[in-house]
C-alpha cells in the first residue's frame, strides 16, 4: 500500500496540460510502482515531469530524461532541485525592467499568441536571466514562464493563435496577464520543491543516450497515433523555443504560428516504432522495465509484451480504463475518448 502522504505530495504537482501526461493516472501508477523493489529510477521520457516527481515522493533516487528543453527545465526545477526556492531578491532581479532586453519575442510573435505587454514581459525576464547563475533558480524561472504561457494559451497548445478572441470563454486563466501567471507559478513551485537528502538528476537528451545503470526504468514514449499526429514540437514549439530563447533553433517563418522544425523520434512512425521498442528494451534490459502504453497506440500491447519477454523473464500487463474528456459527442471522438491504459512490467 502506498501511503496517503506520498500520493498527496505527488498530486500537488501541476498538470501542465501536456499531451500524454500521466497526471490523472498517478494513483494507479504509484500503486504498481510501490509493489516493486528498487532504489534508483530513470523516467526516460519525462514530459511534464509528474512521474519523476512521483518517484521522488516514493523515496527513490531519480534521473529524469527528455529530449525537449522545456521538459528538462521542469524536472530540473521541480524534481532534481534540492529545495532551492526563488526569494524576493531573485524575483526582483527577474522582473526588473531591463533596458538591454531583446525584442525577439515581441517581433517574431507579435499578434500571434500573447498581447504586446506579455511578449515584452518574456523578452525582459530572459534578459534578466543573464544575471541568474544558479541552475535550479534558472530552471525555476524558465518553468514559471512555461507554465504562465500554458495557462494563458487556449487548450495549452500553440497550433492556434490565441488572440482571435474565438476561444475566450472569460476564464480567469485567459484574463490574467503572463506576469500574474508567472508569480502564481513561482509561488506554487516554491511550495513543491524539497530536499530528501538524495541526489536527483535531470537530463536533456535522446533516450538512447540516457543513463542505463538504474534499478527501474519508466518508459512513456509517444504513441504512433491511429490518425492525426503526435508531434510535440507542433503543439509546444513556443515553450521549447522559450526555454532556450530560440538560441540555435530555426523558426519556420512561413508558418502562421512561427513553428520550429519537427524533432524526429522513431516512436512516432509505424515503420520504425517496433524496432525502436526493441532497441529500448535491449538498452535497459538490466533494469526493471515499466512501460506505459494505451489501447490506441501501435504496436498493440500483445506485441509489446511479447517483445519485452525476449529480454525479461516475467512480464505482467496491468490494465486501467482511462476516459479522456474531449467534451464532444461525435461517435469517433467517443471511441477515442474511451482508452485502456496499460502498464507493462518486466522483471
Ligand atoms: C507521452 S510523453 C511523456 C509524458 C510524461 N510521462 C508525463 O506524464 O508528462 C512522451 C515524451 O517523450 C519525449 N520523447 C519522444 N521521443 C524521445 C526521444 N527519442 N528521446 C527522449 N525523449 C523523447 C517527448 O518529448 C515527450 O515529452
């Protein structure tokens, strides 16, 4: 049995509205994780970071990995962080009006997602980040900007321009300015970070380069979708750019919302997914494997369980019904809304 305190701590983690986030499944995942014996863990596709944070709450030594920079900052700020918070002085530095602030966001994204004063706010905080050396404080500030943008953008995705007013349902999140969201996020994050005496780590890199010497690896790759696509950059390009101030990133200026180039991952394509899972299981075969998967992904769970059996002597498939809330009644959507979630565990 998992203790109430652990779960309470894990569920305080914010949602971030990231596609594929397992936030709603945390009670179920924690139940299964607590039945396994391990001390060190890798969250290999950390995304919003909620599972990495759960692993820390469970008392494990955690490494979180994702190839997106904004995911890295979330886990560096909230899980790897040994209790460093942002104080009044740090906030004064971050928010001070800086005459040397750039105009990259103001110029590139004018009239697309946020109002001019919000764009200036982001340009200005970025200029002030030059004066922040502590890596955890930097990640906290970047994560607070990221959460502010997610809250203010309709549905939290950057495929549509938020300024048309079409999506404005008067919600508080849409009314607050980015600075107000930023300050609320800092307050929330300051209450989430803590030291448990262990050294946790956040890494930004490809899963095939992630450290393999851990007792347990939690795998939550993107799924090959039945229709549409599952590109994270398409939906979250603004957050990814913001987390590095678009340094070294090529903006696709011809696109309406100033997207970034897609980031290739073999897990997203029918042709390459099965081979990628094989490489993944092979790479982490010395660890307990815990794979999150769902009934609307390809390959099917039977194929994945069989593949895992070639590396692990015991493989168990745990099932959970997960209802996504699309808020629509069309037959297709209803079918997609009823998804079975699996946790395939190989020991
Ligand atoms: C389904 S999401 C993970 C969700 C996460 N467990 C959560 O609860 O928020 C998949 C993640 O895998 C990352 N990803 C995809 N391909 C990757 C690769 N080759 N190496 C590292 N990360 C990758 C994506 O950036 C995305 O954040």
